[in-house]
C-alpha cells in the first residue's frame, strides 16, 4: 500500500501544484480512489516536479516560474 505523499505543508503555486507534496490538485483529490499502479505513476511525477522546482530555486526562479 502506497501512503499519501502529503506532508501537511499545503501551498499551491499558480500551476495548481502543491509545494509540499508536489501533487496537482486533481492528484490530491483523486488519491484515495487511485489503484497502486496509478499512485506509483503519480509518485514518479512527484519526483520529477520536485527536482524541477529545486533546479528553479537554485537558479533564482520562484516556484511560479518568475524571477
């Protein structure tokens, strides 16, 4: 069973992505209804989003893509 990636640090950027868990609002609301394969896919997307946000932060770009 895959646990929710929520870390109770909810803050959405302008793209509708939580800056705490890096899920979209749709992924957050559908999480309980997803099967294990769907959750695994979301977790892969989360890792990519988190990496992208960290890269932007390192380059001095805000989480919303603005300098």
